[in-house]
C-alpha cells in the first residue's frame, strides 16, 4: 500500500517531466520507425514489381501498374508501428501540457492568496497604528534597518511542539517561517502536501508511517475552506509547570487519505450526520 501511494505521489509530482521526456524520446523513435517503414514499403513494392515482370516475361501475362489504392493496401502494415509511436508521442505532449498548466494555475492561485493576505495585513497595520507608522515600518524593512531583530530570530532556539505527531523539537523563528513558506510552495506546485512533507521542512523531525496518510489537497481546501493556502502558525503556550512551548499547527487541519479526497462523499456524510 505504501509503495503504491509513494509511486502515485511520485508520478503526480513528476508527471509533467516524465511525459515531456517520453515525448522527446517518442519524436526520435517515430522518425526512426518511419525510416524503417519506408524501407519495408519499398521492399514490398519491389517484390510486387519483380512478380509482375516475371509474369509478363515468363508467363506472358500483362498486368496494369498498381493504383495508389493498391500501393496503400500493400504498404500500410509497414507503417503501423510508426503510427502508434506518433500517436503516443502526441498524447505525451498533450498530457505534459495539461499537467504543467495545472501546476502553474495552482502556483498562481497560491501567490494571489499570499498577495491578498499581505495587503490585508498592511491594511490592519494602518488601521491600528496609522498610515505614517506603517510607512515608517515599510521603509525600515525596505532599507534593511532591522538586522538585530533578524539576527535574534535566527539565533534564538525555541522549544516547539507538533500536536499531530505529538513530538517536540527546537527551531528558530526563521526556520519556522521558512518551513511554512516552503511547505506552501510545495503545495502550490503539487496540489497536495502530506504531514511527512511538511515535517521534512522542520528541523529534527523524521518521517512517520501515519504522516503519509494525513495531509492536505487542493480539492479539500477549495471545497471546505475556500483557501488555496495552508495557514500554518506557531503560538506560545505555558504548561502547568511553567515551561514555555510553541505549538506549531495549521488552521486547516490535515485529513486522512487526503489523496483520495471525494468532495461529494464528504458532503453526503456531512448531511447524513
């Protein structure tokens, strides 16, 4: 089962590239096979011509030269492999184009949502602190006047907790934000993201067997959240014994068997509940 799912994910992720390579090979193979077919066709026509010459010289039977239809009937079988290869090559080209369009559309949608969230964030800053303060903050970032803050974010290790797999790890704020960005970039490019894919961007966390069955897919977020972006976040919690821990989780919870998500089935189950 895991092998099948891993193969499915690999094909889904690299399908466009595989089809493009197959199409390139198919073009060359079609050209070679067409040359072979032409040689076979010439040989068949030469045999027919030799037979007519023999009948005329030895048997006295005079035959009319073959018509175009008769030539096609004689030679068409020689071109069957070339036609099959050519058709397969065209199918690979069309399939690769379709997959690339889907990936580009997913990536574009993700960046559009990110841009919208950024604009909303700036608007909230203006509402709470005023347009002058927002402009001052923007200029500071633009001119890279916050090196001390970034250095602190890069150096200070936080004790973090991932509640799905119930594991602790240490990471800086920069590592967390980079993990959130890279996970969403992967999601935008591939249309799906497993928990193992997500935790692979977090330092110190290995894969788990359950991590391949839990995750997010584009259909799930579109139908149930109307999002194209997984809203990862981290927030501080204090345990009963005073330990400060940063919980790392997503606003949209991962679902089981996300690669087999069925929107209609989920809708019916929800109504039945």
